C-alpha cells in the first residue's frame, strides 16, 4: 500500500481521509493507493514545480504511536523484511528484552496472576526483560509444591530450580550415592588395610558428605535474579558478578557470556570450592583424630597403632583437590553433559533423564573418590 502526497495549484484544501490511529492499515497485498491532496495557491515559485514531493511508501508494520502498544502480529510477520531496512525508525525487530517481558506477562495473564504477586527479585527481572516466559511458567509450576515453594524463599535455590527442575533430585543423588561409592572406592584402594585404617576412611566419607552438596550447588546452572551492583563497585567485583555460575551453561535469550566471563566462572567456583573443601576437611579430620584418640584410650592392647591425621596439610590438600579436579568435573557434568546433551534429548522424558543422570553422577562420584585417594598418597598425606 502506498500513500502519495502531491501539491496542486488551487486555493481550496481538499478534505483528507479520516485517519484512525488504532485501526491497522490495509493488507500489503492490496493494490489500493490513498492519495492525500494538499493544494496551495499558485505562486511564481511553484508554477514549474507542481509536484514538490515524490510518492513514498509507509511500511505496514509502522507504529505511528511510537510505543510498544503496536500491532504485534503485523510486526512479527515482517521481522524478516524489517531486518533489511536497517532499523531506520519505522519499526524493526523487537529486542530480546521486550520479547522476554511480553512473554512473561502473557504467561502471568494466562495463569491469572498479577506481576505484583511474584517475589521482588523475580518481578524486577521480568520488568527488566531478563527472563523469558518459560522461566515464569516453570516458577508457577514449582510453586504448586509446598517443598519447592519453601525452598524458593532462598535466592540460591530459586535460581537453580528455575534453571533445572531436577536440581533437588540431583542433590539427593549426589549425597546418597556419595556415601556408598566413596566407601567402595576406599575399600578398593586399601583392601586388607581397610578396617585397620577405618578412621581415615571415616574422615574421607565425612568430608565427602559435607562437600557433595556444595559440589552440586555451586557449579549448577542458574537463572540469575541478582540485582546489578552499585556504580561504586570495583571492576573485579563487577566482572565476577556478571560471570555465569556454570562456565558451560546455556545463556537465556537476551543474555550472553564472553569467553573471559566463562573462564571467570571456573576461577570463581574454584575459589569457593577451595574454601568449602578446606572447611569440610577441617571438620572431618578433627572428628577422625577424636575417634583415634578415643580408640587408643579404650583399647590400649591393640597391636595396630594408628596415627593422628595431619589436620592442616590434609585440609589444604583437599581444598586444592576440590578447586581443580572436582570443580572441572562438575562444571562439565552439569553444563555440558546434562544441560547441553541430555536435557535437549530427553526433556519430555523426565524419568529417563533422571535415571541417566543418576548413572552419570554415580560414575563421576566413584571416579572422584579414586582420584582423591591417589592424589592424597601422591602428596604424602596418607
């Protein structure tokens, strides 16, 4: 459709067609032409220029009101053509933030929920256009369960459950399987000395139970609901704040992570896991030494003399092990194997997805136990 303007020499002003701004233009398939005639009195300057303006076309998807309340259907149909127009002010494709916000509002409308009824951090993320409608839909589904509704009161759990609705199941798998696989790995390495070194075995299992939860929690992919940092924050703090929680996680629509940010995720999680590993080892070795001393006091006739476990060296060694080996293995497990490979293939088969995740995590936990025993013997702490 085209709108043509032309000047004709006359003293009268022809009536213009009534324009209704909220009524869509005719289809682009129509061959009709709306001609607006604007006439002025003849002057010497205009006698030889009867047409001052050449006809031009107004795209179908132009939103004359200038806001976001235009015809979404027409705009979506013409996204491909608008991309060729260079975004010159007549409309063009919506940015990802606007699309995310509209999707989220639509999901809330279909569910009969108001934006004000959502938690403050989730509401702010929707208003900023940082999360798509699928995340809001997952939140509404999880909220139906009393357990999930209680867990989502905590920001860290909320971010992880919104990214992966099987996150809690994976925590249970890791902690439950960890006890058995680590004990089996200890027996595999020690064999006849297993019972003679039972206190050391116990220390390893205690450290594993304390650390298994954090090994699932920290490298898990998240939907970031954190507010932006203050302007006065330092450059390093801002960089780490913008890093993903998992170096390999899939970015949501409207967000992206650079290579340095993904590398920063590995370093940041490594520092956290070093602290977790060191702290859990301090607790485990302290309990182990207490048991060894109690055994010596009760059974003084025991032919096997078991020495106390060195607390500081063991704790530091376990922290380094978690920062490097555990960190990398769980980053790859959660971000590549589960989120990028298994979930796209089995997202409609949750039971099968959970079973395969159980098998993969069991193998990873057992491998980690073997690596820890070899590492501890290599550096001479066991």
